């Protein structure tokens, strides 16, 4: 079964000087980091944890393209 990709929005907050990530596809996802690289590393951990915590089963590993 093919699963739809998850959309994550990453935006630069000029006032706070951080990257902010949110997603309608990943309930509870709202995080920030000072660099895009650090944000990506954090998302690789948070997204699978949040999907599991919200009972959103995935048959396979969550593929991530950046």
C-alpha cells in the first residue's frame, strides 16, 4: 500500500532568528532550531515519535526528503 507523503512547513522567523517547523499531517509538530541542519536532525527524531504517540500507524519507515 502506498502512503501519502507528509508535508512539513519550515519557515525562518526573522524576529526570533530560528527556523520553525509545523505540519497539519503530523499532529503536535511545532519545533524550532537555530539552523536548518539542526531542524532537519530534530525532525528525523520527532516525526516518527509524534506519529506513534498519535496512533498514526505507518507500515514502513517514514521517508524524509529535504
